[in-house]
C-alpha cells in the first residue's frame, strides 16, 4: 500500500533519464546518501543494512556506488546517465536517474513531499476505517490525490459515494448523482452490451479505453463477496490518460476499500441473510418452533399478525441479465411502494406490503400496491402477481402460491384472448389472484382442499361471517339472499321479511364496510363461489 515505482517515474515525468524495469517496487520514504557520521557510510565502507521501502537519494556517481554495495536497495541519482555504462545490469534495474537543474536539496524535498502526500492519504483512510466511516468518507480522503472522477455503486446500481470536488459533465454520471441510482436507460445499456455479465466474473482492475456507456476511458474494480457481485468502483479518466501509475494509485484506494467492503457485507448481508432465510422458511412451510420464530420475526421487524399482501415479480428465467439485476429492481420497486419489504427468492422478486391500523369500523387490510406496481412495470417491465390480503405472516406460503397462480392464469388469459380475437394480448402489468380464484376452483378444486380452504377463509364472505359473529348482525344472510335473487331488491326484501329501503341501506353499508362492489360480475361470482365452498350452513347461521 505504498507508492510504486510507476508513480515515482510519472511524478518526475520527462526529467527521467533512466528508469528501472522492476514494476513491483514500493516506497514509503526517501533517505539521503551521505558519508557524514550519522549517515550510511562508515570508515570500514558502506553499512550493509538498509531500510525496506526506502529509496535512497544522491548525486549519480554516489548513488551508483551505493547500489553496488546494497544489492537489494533502490536509488535516485541526480545526473545525466553517464554512470550507466560502468555499472552492472543488476544495478541499472534498481537505478532511477533524473536530470534536474534544481539544487539537490530541492529535488530531495520534492521526492519527500510526494511520498508524504500518499503517506498522509493512507493514514487518513486508516483513521476513517478505525472510526467505522463509510464509502463517502473513505473517498473524501483522496481529495488531493485524484484529479479524475470516481463513483462507488452497489449491485443494485445505487450510488454509495463519488468524488464531490471533481467536476463531471458526463450525462450518465450526472443523472446517477441526481437520482441516486443509475437510470433505467443506463441499466438497459449495461445489459445490452454485456457489462452486467462481465462484472459477475471480472478479476482485478480492468482498463477500458473506449466505452459505449460513458464518454471517458475508465478503470473499474468489482468487489465480489462469496461469488456475488457486490460493490463496483469506477474511475473516469477526465484529465489524465490511463497509465500504470494511475492504476497503481487506484489500487491503493481499492486495497483500503476492501477492508470496509468486508465490514459492509457482514453488516448488510447478515440482516439480509437472516431476512431471506426467514422468508424462505415461511414460504416453503418449514416447521419452526414458535418461540424461535418469534425471535426471528422480531429481528426482521415483521409482526406475527398484521395486514399483509404479497407481490411476486417474475422475469424471463432465460434472461440472465434480468436475473442479475433483481437487486436493482428491488431498490427501484421500494421507491414506488415505500411500505414494502423486498427480497429475492428462487429467482423471483418478492414484495411484502404491510398495512397500517384499522380505521373506524372498516375491516383493515394492507394497502393495494397496484399503482406502484403498474408504474414500475411500465418503466422496467416484468410480470407481477398479487395475493389476497392475509393477516398472519405464516400464511405467506399460501400468499406466494396465490401470486404465482395469478401470474400463470393472467398470462394464459392474455394470450388466449389475443389468439381468440386475433389481436395483440392486452398489456396487464399486475395480475390478482382474486380475478382467477373461480377458474382455479373449477379446474383444481378437488386436488388441493387445504389451499382452497385457506382461500375461502380469507374471502370477503368469511370476513362477513366473522363480523356477524362478533357483532350479532346477519349481513351474510342478507348478502346471500340478495345475490340469489339476482339483486332484485323487492324479491330479496320479501324473502327476508324486511322493508325494501332497509335492505338497500344494509347492502350499501355492507359494500362500504367490506369494500365490495356488487356491480362487478366477477366479484359476485367470487362471493357466490365462497358461499358454496364454506362449511354447510355456516354463512346462513353465522356460526
């Protein structure tokens, strides 16, 4: 993590007369070659011990003699290269000769200040790491080191840090800074040009002289943790061309960032891992101890009982790039559905939407995320299935199945309509299980009674029956009779032995309380199906 020979040579530029070919030499300090009492020479000749990572500085002849006496050392000589013919090749490979008209003391001080600048930079980065700083604070340490623009993003293309003191006019980066994420158009370019795929396997610092995404040459480094693309650091060469010295300087930043990346992975993914494992266990219905489950839910900040909906997003399984950017989709989706919690499960994006407190006497449920999903789908694509509301988190396994069935039936329905009418299938971004419940029952009702029973228990009819039991009302009987009479109010009122106006009032009140739209043929069909599937006589008796 010290200054390299490439960096020193670039610093002296065209003043270098002779440059060594050893590329891995590193230096953290410079020392004078002197024959004074406190120097490196004695009456018996040169002392054998030299300090590691030190480049020794003197006039050319003096420096050449020093290299002969110290076969492992490097030296900086001030001169014109006249000694090169008289020393061995092994010395030449460790000898930097600089032609400089300044006084020797000025050249030495120049080298000292150059090394000191990088020493102070690394000290600042170490201090930030010790104080548990973040990506931005680490990057800020190099304000006097980098003249080029650097960004740090994560696997969801979210901006973590950038060099705030370096101006940038690249439109891609300006939009990234403004929005905090790479724009959809940029991510589409990443996918189209195969960049996402390359980043999954990229090793070391990669130089790109020309790219179709940003305007400048770039250096980039990808941190992968446990094989997963995690953090991406990109330097855009705006003022300086790509050089070995710039690569070495960039590598020094990467070396320190790696220490923080490991901490960030542990801090961020330990929770993500726990949350993902919990969600996986719940969806797969793996047996769990109730006390242990309670602790896991508490860590994930998910109530055991609440008001929930589950949304499932699917991308084409053959679209490798689409699978790779699921993390990006998750962050973008949470912007549009802020009450949700996103996770990735079996190559699908899951969005758990939690409701808020029940208001008045309305039966509470999670807010409908349809508008947010539709906006997301319009911008980024994908297919969504939405479950019915559920009230206990362990029922998420049924909700997951509902959402996936909604996608299956919705896509089949859209395709069938398109084929039947010889038109393009309708673009429906969000498919709801409620729409296809009747179809599923007619096709598979006898094959999975537990799933059907769950769906009926979560139906609006079951809600009405529970409300009747708790409040001593008979809304279920009134609704059933009203629908059996095909919404003919006079006939239904006669059967129920009540005034027509009373019946109409009760029906209106019922629709408001339970968010039912009896003008919808689909909802009426679903309600009557639920009545038929409820245990015999339960709806009528309110038991």
